[in-house]
């Protein structure tokens, strides 16, 4: 009987991305202060690979998912439109990983 040796199990490595690392993302979900709702889903694609010690730890094209945390449409008399969202998950090689990011908040400029 000719039996080949069993393949070695895949190795895994835990890597941390330093706090403060900027992820360049391209939104793939349309967002607007007048149509988005708090708790609504938001997704984006990583536009530029993230490297730690010259090793790619987040490849371009990875998918980030999160949620809208605030959406306020502008008022007729006062109040500016405001929209805030954050990402909570990053999918790499088909596996979802939790991430912790600060909210991205946008506010309309004051009217004239």
C-alpha cells in the first residue's frame, strides 16, 4: 500500500494592527442623512493594503462592515444634517473578524 504522509496542518498567526492605524476605505453602501437610519448596515472595501512590519495584514479588497450610529436630516429653520457610522467587522480570506473603530461623523456646513 502506498500512503503519502499526511499534509501538515495549516499554521495560523495572530497579528495586531497598531491603534491609530488608518484604513483607507471605499464605501459600498449609499449613505445619506435623510435616508439612512441609526442601526442600518454600512459596508466598505479596503482601498489600500495595511502593512505591519512590511507584512500585509489587511489586503486591499477586504470587506469592512458596520452600522450607522446617527442620522439626522437638516431642519427647515435650524439644525445641520449629521451622519455618523462605524465599522465593527473585517472579512479576510472569507473569515469575519471583530474590529473596534471610532465613529466617522460628518456634518453639513452651515447655510448662508
